[in-house]
């Protein structure tokens, strides 16, 4: 089945929603863009358009949106044609009715039937002919700095480059025709023939102990399959491989080794725990790909751990998201905790480097000392039982170091700041921006506030850290549009020493940057009203261009009309949405009263386009910000599909 399209450079694909989403119709331009015959594409999933070089985070986002019938704004993505050729395209997703999603692709036409270069343009363009494969391949091999290997289906080495020989410490001539398994252990997530994997190298003269691996498959000129592997050595894996190279071991081996070493050495030994954790929503957001994501995270973390362990140390996988480590040489719990915190940081950076969903995960680490009298060594001794009890002991021990301090330190020390546009009802170019921690830090800050009651002192430190990052960006000369709003907690501004620190940061800015600064004050207590509130507003506004006062409810707290230092009233959409659902008319009248007093109203944290439309069109909100506002502002004007 096909349907008409209204644009020659774009195609639309109709799919069902749900976890078993599949293509039900394509338009007439689909074959010209992708090379896929319409008949073969029907009943396939959109995975036929993606491949190893498609950015995983983008693919996951598009797939989830199709399955859920949600909207995705136009997003650049690398697609694969029927021939295997890659091309750059722009993809967007929109609902097409109950149980239907529509994927729209904008890209270069003609990949289904490539046109010779001489027919594509003027004579000078026709002369730009790339070198043939037989001349290009030797140059590519010589130019590559990453090690690579080509193997047959049995894993025997057919071709390699000099970096591969240096990595393995073996002449390529000696490796030719031999299985790679003789010099390294390759590991890949179950069910994935292409993508990220890991190699633990055990060749005697190897220059590295571990490497990240990417793979691809092909068919040679005689119809026989082959595999290409590229290796990038991990920084922590540098140095010659040791005979006792730390490898992942089975749980029962680690447990037996622990008991035996305790008995032989006559003292308690250090055992560490690493746990890959996610915030409350990420597993639900990832849906059907969560299991694969966790497996990839475990594999990446395992590579990082293996590169950090010393001779004689072991690690085992307790669950997909938990690794247990037998440390060697740590004689105090403090030393063991320091080792595990350092290893957790390496794992955390490895996940961030993988990008996509893995970058949103966190790694917690802790350690304890285990002696023969430790309760974890009592009771049943089935496979993993002792390790489970050790893991529980580390998690529950307040002195094990297995605390959220690692997450807190990560945000305070390494959290980045991003700015989001604030748009008016016309959805035109943003006249203001609002600062926030980057998505990863923001997720974990929200997780901390939900799971743990952060102390007022810690909340103040997060405010100082956020403003400090903003000031650094402004000092670097980075341009922003109009006013720059920085969310700050009211308690931080009422705390004198913290107020002085925040004021010093702002007062150190050049005048041109300082006059653009505005505080968005949140968490204003209900008892701060009337004249006391106005005094507070004027005090805070003194080191910037004014403040936006964040309210938690439909009470203006004695503020009537425009006031000195007050830029406007701000409302958090998460709270406002609940009030709209319960008392929509009260919300509408409250916003109308504010606007009648010449008071601008800003709503932040708007997640969906339809929410932004409701706020602007029904409730008369002046300004709004959030991903929903941006999707509404940048949404393409879809032409209705005619079946």
C-alpha cells in the first residue's frame, strides 16, 4: 500500500504504534529516497533504515516516539539505503490518528538508483571522481591510527594494520590465519552482531590490556562473510599485559577465592561493589530497549574495571547492573573505599563517553572489609549467595562509602550549564534564556531530591555551583540573547554568607553581562509576604537586572502591580498543571489578574507542545520555556496524509 506525498524531497511512512510497531504504508517517494521496494518494506520495522553508524541516542528516541505515538521535532540522522549506502537525512515523528505514527524523512533523492557523477552537474563537478576501492583501501589502512582486523566467519585473521601489531606486541605475519581468540577475549552484548564490544588482551607482549571494539560485517567478492573489527585501547589499559591479568570471573570462583585468601592471610580482605543506577524515569522512557541499554552499560563498565584492577584482583558480575570486586593490597576500609570511588569515577566517565542513553546512567561504589567472622560468609553458599549478602552489607553499611556523595560531587565538580530559550506567544526568536544544569546533572539532581532529603547547606552549594558555571560562560565571552535567567533558591538568598558569595560572583561580571543577569527565585516561603517580600525583592535585584519571583500556588503573596526590581511572576508547570486540572478557571483568573496589573507571567518546565498551546492560547501566559515550547516553535507544518 502507498499514499501520495506533497513534497518531492520528503517521504512519509505510516506505522502502527506499540512494541510491535511496523510499517503499514509508504508514499511513492520512499523507494527513490531509500532504495527499498515498497512491497519489501511493508510489515518491517523502522530498524531497516538504521545501521552501525546511526547515532544510537537518536535512533532510540525516534523508535520510542513511533511506539508511543509521540512527536519528535526534525532531527538529523544517518540512514541506510537498501544497497547499504549511508546518507544524511532529517527525521521527524508525529501522530497519525489512534494507533498510528507517521515518520517523515527529508533527504537527497535517488539513492535507490545512483546516478553517475558525469550526469549530476557541470563538467567541473564530473571530474571530482573518488579513487577506486583498490587504490583507496591501502591508503585508508595506512592512515588509520586505531587498530583494525578483518577476520573470516571463524574468527581467523585475514588482514590487519600496524597499530594492531603494536597493540598485541606481535608481528602481523605471525598472526595471519590464526584465530583472534588466541590473543584476546572478545565480548559483545547478546544478540548484537554489530556495535560496541570489549576486548581483554592476553598476548604476552601486548602494549595494552583492554580495548573498546566496534564491528561491522560484509560479504566478499566470492560471497563469503567477513567481519571488520576496530580497536581503541582504553587509557587505563596502557602498559604491558601481565600473566595474572584481571579478568571477569564467575561468581563462585570469586567467592571461593575470597574465603581461601582470608584463611591463608589470616586477616580481613577488601571487597568492593559497583552499581549502575538510573533515575526513576529512564527505564520507563527507554521501554523495550532498556535491557539492551543495561547490557551495553555493564559491558562498558566491565572494560573500565578490568583496566583499573591490579594483578591478583578479580571482578564478577552479580547482576547486569552490579559488579563485585575482590581488591588486593587494601589493608584499611578507607583505602578500599578510595579505590572503589576512583574506579566508579572511571566507569562513570566511560559511560558518558559512550553517549546516548548510557551517558544518563550513574555509577555508585563502596567497599568493606570481609573476615571469616563476617555475617555475609554465613548461611547458604549457592552460586552468588555470598556475593549477594556482601553487596547488601556494603549498601546498608553507612561507613562503606556507598553513598550518594559520589553523585553529588560529580554534579558540583563536573556538572555543565546549558541555556534554554524563553519564548513569547508569537513563538518568535527568543528574547531571554534560562540557565540550568545539563540534562545528565539535572536528572541526577532531581533523583537526589526525590530519594534523599538534601540538607539546606547542600541546596545552597548547588545554587552557587550553577551560578558559578553561568559566570564562567559569561566571562568567556559567550553570547546570549537578551536577559539571562538563573534559578536560585530563596533560602540561598536569605542565607547571608551564601548571598555574599552569589553577589560576589555577579558583581565580578563586566557591566555588559551584569545588566543581562536576572535571578529566578524559587521556593519562596508562604509567610514571606507584603512589604517584607518587596524588601527581599529589592535586595536581590540590586546585583542584577531584577528578579522573577517563583510562586508555588495561586497566591501573589501581597504583590500588586509592577514593583521596583520585580521583572515578573514565574510558575513551575509541574505544579501549575495539577492546579489547571483541578481548578482551571481559578488559574485563568489568577493569570488575568497578574496581567491586568502589568505583571508578565513566565511558566517554565513545559514538556509537551499541546501544553504550551494551552498556556498561550487559553490561559494567556506571557512567556514559557521547556522542550514542549521548543517543539511547538520548531514543529514542521505537516500536510495531512490522504489514504
